[in-house]
């Protein structure tokens, strides 16, 4: 069933994702995954919403994020889902939703990111998904000044020479 759901997420509606090899573990399932905005944009918040299911009570949950471009690791993060998401722990058996928001830095390089999300429940690997995430320059990238676009005051007061530096 999860394989069918993985193929159901089209490029227009959201990210294409699939379960990592050997996942999910018995008793756990990722039902759906959404990323907003899609494609992601530098300098903006990235909101990830996951629908998941568990057969037992979960007292603690976390997700390890590994983001790479062309195989080069760019970002890793360990997020406590009970404290840094919409979840409250313990999580009761059944279907639930987790929403996590992270700010994508303006200096993040645009490109096609390969992202792996490894979810732990009570300290044990429970689920893992891989997704392709295109990252585009955000709204501020076009107005960003480059090194050399500089003006800063370089003379003592009153000598009339100014040069200002703009760096983002």
C-alpha cells in the first residue's frame, strides 16, 4: 500500500517520495507527505506535513534529516517531534499528523536536493522516506548584491569620501 502512495505524490502536487529500503518497520507507516512551498525557496519557511500511523503508543519521536546535493551533504538535523512540531507526546495508536516548519536560509544553494527522513519512535528506527526536493532561489535572491557592489565610508568624518558595503 505504501508503494502505491509513494507514486501517488506527483511533482505538481508535492514531492515524489518512497520508503527507504527495509522500511517501514512493523507497526508504523507513513501515509502521506507534503512540502509547502513546493518547490522549496531559499529565504522562506519550508513546512513539511506527514500523515502517519502507529499500532502502539509512542512516548517519544524524532526525525533525522539528511539533505544532499549531488551526493554532497549540505544539511543534517535531528528534530524532536514532541517538542519541535505540532505533535504532543505520548502519541496514541492510530493515524496522526505531524507538521514541522524550518526556515531555509537565503544562502542555501539552489539545486535538486536528495532528502532522507529517518523517523525514530521511542529511540528505535520506525520509518524512513526519501524524497527529491528542488530548491529554487527565493524572492530576495534577485535583489541580492554581489561582492564588489560596495559603498562604505572609508574616510574620517568630514573628508567627503564614502563607500557603503552591502552584504546579505
